[in-house]
C-alpha cells in the first residue's frame, strides 16, 4: 500500500503541470485530491516558515518551481522513515523541517528562494488515503537601501522650476517616497508623497529655502536620505520708504518748512540690495538713508528709491511725494463762458456754466462753495449743468488750509437770462362736427413774451396771429389731403427763432373691426380702429339692439353682455374724417363654434402615453376657448398626469402613464364663445398587457452557517417566447428557532409575536434576463419561505410555490465551541441569580447570608428603624433598582433584520426584569447600604 502511494506521489510530482488556479483532479471514482494555495512573503536575509497543512501528514514531499519555468524539483521529503534533504535545498538558503510538523523553515533567505513551493501530503495511508497539494507562493522582499537626493539646481531663482530625484540601489516595490522640507527655523513638514522618485517643484519662492530630505519605504523598512540645502535667490521686492518725522496726508508725506527730514529705504533681497536715491528723476544720493537738513518749499517733489540685486541684475523702485506746507492766498474765480455786466456775471439758461476757484497753498487748499450764503459744494470747480433761472444769485468760494487752519473767501454775482420754456406748441382739431379744422399755437412764459405767427397754405384773409389765437379753416379752405402749417416763435434771449408744425391728412390704413371677450367672460367687446390721420377720425357702431347717437359722439368700442349677441346678424362700424366727404364702414358677423376630432375612439396599452386631439372647424369671432374634461368630468390642467398643448384653433390632450381602471372612459372637449357653445366626446380604451409565463424556484440555499444570506435560482416556462419584463422576489417569516439568546423564559405567544404577521416582503428585479439573486440582511434565528412571481409591465403573473432555504454543509467545531461558551454563560447567570436571592432574602436565611458576607452585614439592617435611615433606605433602594436593571445578561429579544426593501412591520419588544412592587413587607435592603456602613 505504501509503495503504491509513493509511486502515485512521484507520479503527481513528475507529470502534473502547475495549475494557474485550484481545480479538482479525479484520481479514482472514490478519491479526490485537494488543492490549496497560500501566498507567503519573506525578507531577504531573514527567516521564513512555509506551512504544509495544519497537522503532520503520514508522507509529504516538498518541491520547488523557479518562476518562468515548469520544472518541478524535489527539496525535501519524508516517506515515513525520516526527512531527506535534497541537493536543490542548498540553493534555497538554510532550509530545515520544523519538528513534529511538515512545515519548512528557511534561514538567511536568498532571492533564489522566490518561487512556487509545493507540498504533497498523504493522510491515513493505511485506510482511506487523503491526498492534499499545498501550493505556497513565496515572494522575497528586499529592504530599501539608504536613498540619496539629487536636485537640478540647488540655487534657483524665485519663480523658476526645480526637479528633485530620490535614488536608491536596492528595494522591492512598490516603493513610496515622502519628501520633507526643514526650514531655517527647524520646522519639518512633508510637502509631497507618492510612488514616483522624481518630483517637479514649479514656481520656486523664497519660502522653499531650507533642507530637503526624501524618505523611501516599502513593505519591509523605511530609510531617509541625507539633507540637501536649497538656497533661493530673489528680489529685490518693492522698496519700503520710512519718513521721519512721520506725517502723511492723502496725497503723500508732508513736512514743515525748515525741519530735518530723514528717508530710510528697505527692500527684501537675496543677496542684500544696494540703494540709489532720485529727486524728480535726478540721482542725488547712494545708500539706504537720505537726510535733508532744514527742508525748504523748493524741496517739494517726488523722491524715488531704487533697490538693486547685483547678482540677479534686477532692480525695483518706489516713489513717494514729499510736500512742504504754506498758504492759502486770496482765491480767484474764473467763470466759463465769460460774460460780465455792471451787475456781475451773466449766463444763458440751459448752458453749462463752470466756476473755477484757485488759491496758492501747500498742502493744496480745500474749497467750499456757497450759494446765497448756503453751502452747496466742496471742491475747486463748481459746474452747473444746464443752468436754470432759479440759479440766479451770489456765489462765494472759500479756500482752506486744514493743516495751517487758515482760510480766505471771494464772492461774485451770477444772473441767468431765459426764454419761454420749451418750444411753441402747435395742434390741429376738428370743428363743426368734423366738417372744419381749427389751428392752435401757444408758447407761454419768457420775459418778454415771445412773438408768434402762422405760415403755410392759409387763406389770404388770415393775417399774423397773436399768442393763443386760433385759426378756423372751413371746408372750402381744405384744398388737399396732406397740408402743413407752421407756427414761428422768436425771443430776445434766443439767437435763432423756433417753430412748430401741424399737418392734416387722412388715416393711411383701412378701417379694422374685431371682437374680444373680457377675462371673466362678462362682456363682449366690439372694437373698431382707424389708426393715424390728423385730426383723429370720428368712429361709432350700429347694429341689432345698439342705441347711440350715430355721427355725433366718438365711440369705437361697443360693449355687449356675454351671450346676448345675435348669431349671424351683422354689426357695422362707421368712421368720418374732416378731409373726406363720404364715411367709411366695416362689418362683423358673430357665429357659434363647431368642433372636430380625428378619432372618436382611441385604444392604447396600459402604461403608455396617448394623445387626444380636438380642433375648431373655422376661426370664429369672437375667439373661442377650447377646454378638455377627463373621464371623471373634471377640467384638465397641466399636471404630472396630463399635458395640454393648445392654440386658439386646436387643443391636444396627452394622458401620461395610462391605467386601465383610472384612465379608461369618455373625455370631453368643449368650446364656447359669446354667441354659443358646443362639445365632442372621445372614448379612451386602455388595454392590459398579457399575463406572463410562470416561474419555478430551482434552488434556495443559505450561503453560510451565519444564515443571513440566501441564494435563489429559478427558471421561466417558455424561455424563448418572452412575455415578461421582470420579477417580484418575495420572502415571508414562517417561524423562529427556540433557544434564541436572551429568550429562554419567553413564552410561545412572545415568540409568535416576534415572528410577526404573515407579511410577504418584496424585492423588484427589473432585469428580465436575471435567473439568480441573493437576499441578505436576514435574521439567523428565523425560518423563511421564498417565492418568485413574473411581471409583464404592470400585469403580475402567478407566484411560484414557496420554498424554505436549505442549510449549508455542517461543521461540528463551531457548534462545540458555541455550546461550551453557552454553558459558561448560563452557569454565570445562575450563580448571579443565587447571590441576588441570598442578598434579598437574608432575613429568611440569616445563617447562609452571614456565612457568605459575614455577621456585620446582617446586623446593620436593625439600624434602619430610625426615620433618617428610612429616607436613606428609600434612596438606596432606588440605587438597587438601577443596579438590578444593569444585569450582565438581561432578558432582551434579539433585533430582527429588516427586509432589503421594506421595514419590518413591528419591532421586537424589550423584555426587561421588573422590580418588586412598592409596599412589600419583605422588601430587601440594598447591598450598597451594607458596604457604605462598614467602609472606612
């Protein structure tokens, strides 16, 4: 038997290729070889252990396969007569077999040991032999060596780019690099990290100056390079100028005449800057500090400091203004445009007048303007845009030196001349019941009054007209359709005369009639327009029931109450103009609407969208409104269910997501106007989809002993015929296993209450091609049943027969361990109950209590007869209740796992222990009282 097994073992070693994944190999019909793969990681030069199963086999053979080859070479074996090391083992390090096991230990691990180690183990060779192949994939990791840092430039210029590279000689990947920066102040920070050994630092700044190190690490170790100093050249920055004594205004620095002034210039730079001073762009000094002794007003000007970096050949400059105080003089006022009389300055109305005030002063004067002794403006120049007559008066300018607290003032008089406001106004009006014309011209205001006269195609008998005088032109004087008349006006304050014109002409458009209804459908409005023309034409309506003064009053709108208009009878509008002898007319004939539709009966499958149409046979006056009503007789508006698309001539109703029971029926299209109304019905028939074929559950099984996931497999009848769009996967709680944790004292009624009502929980599967599904988050102690139902759109098929999940293959070891732990917990719980019983009944069993806790504790109860002790006893009794509620093993129902799609209909109630009822004569004293009484 042993010889046969040895021959079989070497046969496996010599002929079997190394599989890329674990597969089962059939040795004979009753014997299966088991394959197991393991990944082991070792460190170069260190020790590593390769396991061959959990127990010592009767026979084992270790072999080695070098990566990239298929050759299997034996390393060590034990055929029942002791281990035998092969010559191949010498190339793999200091290899030895650990006693009482088949595990191999390799000391001083070399790189050559990386590869596939195979252990062929044989168990129970005297009986029914079991063969195991253990594939151990050994990976030898090399520690990283100390890295060294390289930089493209250790003295870069600010704004440039620098690359840094962290090189190392040895190390197994992946290698992670961390880049550290240490400032001159000693602060260390990691500014970059990743899997690349090269980084590029763009836009170098002065803050990058300092020591740099790189840290290389892999799964074995971590090493840090030596520091490399990075010195950034920069600058100079914009100089900073400090003036002493410090005195600054909104325009710059200032000084008092004959003071000594010092100007200090500083600019950040590497290397240090050199400084040159300029006064009004002329070089005056070299050095960081410029001192002016007894400064004069002539020293007022611009002082510039230029900082130079001679290494980088760069420079920067800053300029300040230094002012010496004096003044102000008496102000001088210049008026533009210039016009002066014996009374002062003058200006014409609506001119732009500028008053400029100037006074010598340093710092510059501040100016305040006054109009008739009231302050109106602050600034040197007062500009009055389009001056008006109300601006006539006295204007004063006051100049102020706020630093010296001095001021001076000058006053002038300004008079505004003005013509009449605007321009002459011309108009033409009808007269004598639209048979004559009246010309009007007026131009009020101004001093003196303006002169007015008419020009144009006037009769010879009409002379120049005075202001506000009208000219009447009879029908005999109206010679043409388009005549123009001009009124000319002149004034002493104007350089040129101004005029206005009036024209007379017949309206160029045709007479137009139309009808419309008010928003609340209360009135029908008939409107008649004849746009244009001068003067406006006279318009009026005539028709059935119309009472008015035709040709005497202008009434272009006829108002009728809604529904009182005559059907088919005309309404006539008349229009008359002074330049026409004959009147113009237009007519409106009102009719009730007529509706049409393409299909009176529309059918559609359930769940689809359908469109119903309705249109008017013609365009009716007044405009008709189209309204849709649904199958319930309710008016339709745009909602998630309905969509309306309509114009004045048609209206389309779209019914979304149709349903057989809700949407089938007659829909009504209605239209009405001020004359009458009509409606038309469209019948909508919603059909259901065919019933889908039946489905059958093939396999329902728990995935593991945890009993919290179930895998289901099913099939559909007539797979090739189609007819389904998805599935409804349902499960129900049937019963709960007894002995659940914390429920030893639960009654049958409590268990049934935890299981809950017979509710099927559903899981929608929208993919019709799915045949396998896993349901998770199940309660391990509950027994379930599952069923599958096909769905065709909204038509639900017949559910399959319900099935209970099958248990996975049983393993005895977890059960034994669980039973041991459960026994320990039950023993601890019973011991705790016994101690609580002795404490609470120590008066009934004093000897047992004293034997466990001592005589001192039992005697302390006699002291509670005092009133103070009764209060303490009640308080400490509350403490006992709290301690009792925090028992190590409370009676609490396990929480149920919710359905994957819905929440459990009820939650498991908490079954907590209850304290004794109040007022019990045998109420025990809390143990806490005893401990406090005997404590030190």
